[in-house]
């Protein structure tokens, strides 16, 4: 008969290799896919599944219930941060016009973007320029600098 511990080792190895494969697919997708939104999808979806498979493989390999909460916490943290990061990257790419609109099947942000552009008047936002030292001297009262001390 087969040793159950040997079967658990093979199961752990299979889970870890499958997780590594999904993480590799996510990395390759970042280089191969043509546009920002496709790359964002490739970075988030397979990577989270790959991490889950690797963490399950580690749980089977370590055979200790003490590690389960730590592995679960790592997976939950990844499940919370990956969609948020992808959402922010996608929205920023859309607003900075890095998304290829021809590849979109449905554009849910178009109406909101038009409202924002209409409210801003399409004017670029810039900080007011600081006056140069020569301009500050010209604006100061005669014989005094901006701080009120005598000029010489």
C-alpha cells in the first residue's frame, strides 16, 4: 500500500508547482499583452490564484494547524489589496488617456469623465508661479525688503 505521507508530499508539490505556473503566467502577461487594461488583468487574476495554490501547498507540506491562520491571513491580504491596486491602476490609466478606448466593449467611465472635464473647463491644474527675486525686490516698499528690514 502507498504511504499517505508520500501522497501528501506529492499533493503539496503539485499545488506549489501549479501556483508557480499561475504566477509565471501573470508575469509573462505583463510583457506580452498589448494595453494597460489587459496587463492589469493579467497581473491581478492569475497571481492571486497562484498565491492561493502555493499557500495551500505549504499548508499540506507543513502539516500543522498552527500555520493555517498565518497562511489564511496572507491570502486574505492579497485578496483585499490586488483588486484595489488593479482598480486604481486602471482608473488612473483611463484618466491619463493611457487606456486604448477602441478595445473597450463597454465604457462605464465615459459619462463621469465628461462631467469632470466640463466642470474643470479642461484647464490644466498648475500651482501659481512664485515671483523671482527681482520681482520681489520691485514689489517691496522703497528701501525695505519683504521682511521689513532696510536694504543697503
